[in-house]
């Protein structure tokens, strides 16, 4: 298993990653991802993640654990990894270098229809005093046409711009186009694993 990083987020005092497909079996996949990120210096015992019900709710966290009913989390707490699990849906990373706050969102078809990107930006404004123009936003690997009829990656980009984000980046990677490298729920008809997106203030 490899961990990808994105140029826009290779910055001081934050860490991030995106796991790729494992050569091992799905039974041990979660343990493998835990140990992989732990070896890279992420304190996985402190990780926080949302329930991911495919909605557009956002919550701020200061400690570890699962947060029910949300698809995005934010924090200003250092050493607290935020996690999102995906296998075609878009992981969206947010970093405000001025206010020193991060957010990580799970934006699939329904989350994109609910404009979780704009909801996350609004949450960062309300909860942390973020200015949208200060944000650095990155869309990680997700499914894209022609493998999916909805180009939610393009919609996410427009939503970010409409929310006032000027530093938006898209990895451009399609999960269904490279099954040697990524898992794809759609291409593999549900019989697949998940990738983990991670973001942490250092």
C-alpha cells in the first residue's frame, strides 16, 4: 500500500495523505491502513471521523472518535487526524493557513447535490472565522466520466469557486480508471475496499 500526497498540501505544519490499493486482503485492510499511517507519524489512536451518511452536515471536533450524522469534520486542534473513507466519492481537503484550521469532507453524489463543499466553507467561517479566500482546497481521487454518469468532480470545483475559494486544486485522478492503484465501488460492483484520506495539523 502506498500513500499519495498532493503538491498543494505539502506545506509546513500540516500532514495529509491518501491510501492507495493494498496488495493484501480486504479482511486486514483497515489494520493495514492504521499501521501505514501510524508509521508515517500520524497518532491514529487520536483520529476522528464522521459517520458519512451521504449528507452535507459538518461538525467541529477537538478529540478523537466517530461523529454521528456528519460527512465533514473540522478542527483547530494539533495532532488530531481527520479521516474520510472513500471508494469513488470525493475526499475534499480544506486548509486555512491564516486561522490554522483544517477540514476534511466526503463528497459523493448526494453530498455534492447537497453542496457539502459550500456547507463546509460556511462552517469554517462561522466556527473558526475563516475567510474563503484564505483557504487551500484539494479534491482527491474520485470516480469521473466516462465511468460515472455524473461529473461531480467538475461540480465540486464550481461549488468551491461559488463559495469564494480561489486556491482550488484537483488531483485529476479517476478511481475507476486505475483498479491496480485504487478501489472503485462502482467498477467493482460493491465488492471492494476503501481508501482513507487523512489530514492533520502538525
